C-alpha cells in the first residue's frame, strides 16, 4: 500500500460543507479500488484542495476521484515521510 | 493559529535521510516565528515535497523555509479540513 497526495485546482470559494460533500463521494466508493482518503484540506482563496490517501496505485486514486466528479491528474506518490 | 500546506519542487532523487535533514533545519528554528512543521512527504520521482504546518501567517512559514535553505512561494492557507 502506498501513500499519495493529490492536488485539485479551481475550488475557489468552496465551503466546508461542499468540501465535506465532495469528500463523502470519494469515501462512498473508495473501497472499489482499495483506496482510502485520509484527510483533505482546502484553501478557498487559491482554490486548492490537497487530499492525503493510501491505495495500491496512483491510477486507482485517480479513478475514484474521476468517478466522484472531481478528476485530477496531479497525484504524487510519497514513499518518504518525516 | 492557522494551518498551511507548502509545496516544494526540484527535489528529484532526494533520499529519506536528506529529507529528514532538511526538515530538521526547519524544526531547529521554527519557534522563532511561532511555526510548527508537523509532517513532510516526498515524491522523489516528481521532485515534490509537501509540508503540513501550523503558524501565525503564511509569511512566517515562508521565512522559516527561506532561512532553512529551501524557500518556496507556494504556501497555501487551509481554513477547511475534512
């Protein structure tokens, strides 16, 4: 199991409720790909969302996000953590 | 106290020891600005580092990173977390 950070752009002005709803759509289907989204952070001014996830592959993370309606190609595999 | 994610580029091929050493340079001086770097994650293939921090301002986070030798302008304030 690997760790991933993905980055979404364009979330300017998104609220906490909207982020929770979007994150919930990931959680509802993540098991299909063996992925788990641990946390998500939002900068509503810059419109950036960062999601920390575990899963088998980068592509598995991308497929869940795409099915949940917020695709991103910016997914980084993180073998090192301090 | 706010939460921040900063992103560094150009860390291609960096090792776990090198990341720990760089992170240690932040930790050694972070109190000067009331900042705390909680975690850092590395993708050595893409050369990206993500640091999760708390602190008073975005500028305070940037000053610590600059003094530690790894400046970045890419620091996002994260008022929303799920």
